[in-house]
C-alpha cells in the first residue's frame, strides 16, 4: 500500500535571485506529528504567488520518492531532503504514470481528490539550482500533482494512503501534463479531459482552446497556452501602405485609412487586433508604434485612430505631418484581444482612446446582424473628446438587445444628458456595480491602466470567470513576473554597460531599439535589463507565458521549447536573435 513518508510545510520567504527579490514558498521542511489538512492548505504552509499556486484545486502538492531516486540518477545528486521539490506530501507510490485525475485517497483523517498536474514554475529551478528544472519535469513526465481537500482532517508521516475511488476518465497525471505542454494534442483525449469534472477549471479551459484550434483548422503553436490567437499573420515584417483618407474622430483623435500600395489583397484580420506602423520622419531609426484597428476589417483597407498625446512624437507626426498619399510600413494584424465568439452576452467597456478596438468589435457584430445581448460602456471627458460617439449610437440602434451607458467626467455646456451621455461620472467599478451586468457575459476592456485594473479587479471579485475577462493595454502590456514585485515608474531605457554590437532589437510598444550583446542569455534577459515590461513564468520554454508577436526577424532557440510558438510569435525566454528583430513589447 502507498504510504505518506513526510508532511512538509513552509511559509513564503524573500530570497535574492539575479539581483532581484523573489517571494516564494518553494522551501518546505518536514514536520513532526500530525498536521491539519484544510481546504486551502496544510496548517503552517503558504504560497508566495497565489496566481500560480494555492487555492482549492491546488491545496496540497504531492511528489513521489520514486521520482526523487530518478532525479538523483539523472542529475548526479545526493543532497536531496524531504520537501526538495516544494511538495507538501512526499509519498511512496502514486507515480504520475499511474495516478489518475479524480482518484480519491484517504490519508489519516482527511480525504483528498487528485485535481491536476503541477504547473510549471521557475522557482523550482532556483530551489534545485537547475534553471531548466521546470522543463525537465514536463519533458521527463514527472511533474507531480495537486489534490483538493474533500474532507479536512489530521495527517501525519507514516499514514497509509488508501485509495477509495478511481478517476472515471482514466486520465493519468503524465498524460494530462503531456496533453497540454507537449506537441501532440489528440482530439479524442482532449474531449475526455474537457469532460472531466475533477480536472481543475483552468486546465479544462486550456484544453477547450486546443480543441477549438484543432476543429478550426488553425492548430498552429499551442492554443492552450499561447496568449495570441492561432491565426497566421498575412505577411512578415512591414508592407507598404498608402494613406487613402484622413478624418477627425474627435477634437484630439484622427482616423487614418490605409490601402496597400501594390493593390494586392491584405488577408484576414480579426476585430480588436492591432498593427505596428513604421514611420520614417528622418533618415535615422524608424519610429515604431502599435495601434488597434479602429474599424471592422474588410480585407481591402485598414483604419487606425491616433490620439494626440502631449510629448508624443509619433502621434503629433500622424496628426500634423502625415497626409493622403504618404506611404508607411504596416505589419500584419496581430493580437489576442479579439471579439469573443459565441451567442452569449458581451460587455464592451472602454475609456478614452481605448474605444478603438471595441468599436471595431461593435461594428463587426452589427454587420453580422448579431442577436447577442450587447452592453456598450464608455467613459470620456466630454463630447469634444468622445471618438465615434454618433457612429456607436447608430450601430447600437441596429442591434435588438443593445444597452448603452456613456459617462462624461467633465461635460461641456453643449453636452446634453440623455442625448450625448448618460452619467456625469467616470466609468469605474462603482458605476459598473450599479448596472447589474450579466455575470456570464464576455467582458472586453480597453483603456488606461488604472481604469482597466479597477474594473478587472471588481469583475473578478464579483464572480466573473477569469476566462471571460479580456483586456488590451495601449503601450506596453502589464508585466507578469511571478513572485517579483513590480517596480513602478521605470521607463524602458538602454541597458547599463557597454553598448552591444549585435543585431538591432526593437521593442515596438516601448519605442526602444537596442543592439544585442552576448552578455544576455535570452531576449527576455535583454528586455529585463532595459526595464521593458515582460511576461514570463517558467523561463525554460514550457508555459508560453512569454510568447510574443515577432513583427520581423528570426531567432534561434537555446534550449528548444517543448512545443513551438504560433507562426509569427516567439518565446523570448529561451531565444536569441539571428538577425535584427522587432518585437511587440
């Protein structure tokens, strides 16, 4: 019979790593005597990063002595102690190749259910002093697994592990882990995983994305992990487009329409996506800026809308210098902030110039004759600074189940409540709470960072599923650096030390170009040295959190990722440039 060899706990602590402070609970130590297993963890235990660890589905992490012995041989180590892998329970038996999602075990006085494999994390690499350890656990099929606590009770080292139920779908931990992280995603096994009630929601949601990509015929990259939609960019790098029209959308926003200079088709795009524009006001390095498409893509032309920003050289150039007939470079449309499909309710929420991508979504739904319940919420300063106000009203009038709430924070004397706007206030969580919006809706949010964080936090606290909250930030996206506190106020800059002599790396959203240096072991490392906002978790080519649109250029992977990025994307945590690059960062 399997046996519980050790119960290990540890509270989060701050450690130094690569010059930064990391909060982590990876260090666990054995305890003597019984400990209470509770709904969220073992008494005396804690997690430093609740976004990636902890919660009901990840209350207890289990690792096996069999895998201890395996890694001792593979790594040539003899210094392991209980809790070495950050596990709460070290067990004899229960291998990943045999343990199934939904298996139930009684240990001591508590009852547990297997809920999911371990989620990859760079902090195990710190604990093991093996940076690629997160990738090794997946590639070798030994991730370990989490359990939820069905009945709280005391557990103690030496307790027998009694199996009381078998996971009905027969999905082993090794199979589920490989199904998500490795390249092979057979549709029949995805269907079984999606239908497994014991598998945690996040994993089932990832498998639903993989199934949808497979059924759509766009199964490129890993749709279950990537933040980018699985739609191949229509071209690489920049293509020449001519300014065909230029109009004002408001007092401080100008809309520019582009058509291809060669007259050839421009391919598919999705409402909500963005393009990178290449401006060449001088003979020096071009200016690169990202702009959302502000009109429904029609396959013939693209439209962007730019707000005049104080001190914004590119926006001033677009407003004052760019004229009809001028030629610029445009990237193919990209981005994950796209119109969610389905027939359920949808809420489009924006502030200021953040209206551009959601307006394209609204226009697309109106053109499709949607029967969805549509909520249109927008915040502006006043009518003069309200882009697409009249156009949005016309579109909403054509949608049978449409609702609109317009907020002006400082209306002018010419603005009429009930005609031009509905509330004299900012669009914020207090106002949204008063509307009783459908909890099962898809929420698309775009605007200033503070506006979005306020609404996203409110929606999550109100019970809206995280998978239904979609957002897009103008400029660099918010960083994901688990366990490391964000540093506010640092603008992207040239890295310290001697300038590099390698390929030119351009961070399009940050407006920064840097010469590559061999001092950096990855593009992620370079971006961090420049304080360019980045997103990552495993740092070893497994989780795809760092997947980024590659506007132009080519990379070499060191090491190779377990599953490739989508076409036109790159995993920056394990890649280096082969030539000049432009990244959507």
